[in-house]
């Protein structure tokens, strides 16, 4: 699994194969002249935040501190939403 910084203080979690597909699309968008500088910067932040996360034998997922802090996730206040090919993780 790959966890990345998403929109609106959410984390996006992709299967590795899906992340590589998204990454290819993001790279194509980023090279277009008409893509705004702000969106290009967001794409860089998203790509640079990517972290491969492993699920333990007990079914626990480890998410790096910098991503948990970005999404303001605490142990008691976490929500999940399946959206297309990704799982969104966020606090409410």
C-alpha cells in the first residue's frame, strides 16, 4: 500500500499498482504547459509525500508521523471512505 498527502487534510491510500498508474497520469499533467504553477506544486507535494506502508500480521497499518500530522489523525478520531481506486483517511 502507498499512502500520500491528499486534498483537504486527507490521506489517500492506493494499492501499489494503482499508485503507479496515478503517478504516470500526474507526471503527464505536470509536464503540460497549461498546468498552473500552483497545481504543479501540489503534484510535487503529493508525490514527495508518498510512503509505502505495510500491514502487520495483526492487520495494523503503519502511517508515518508526518502524514498523520498533516491529516490531524488521532487514535480516536479517524474516518475512512472508499473513493474510486483509493481509500481516503481523515479526521472529522
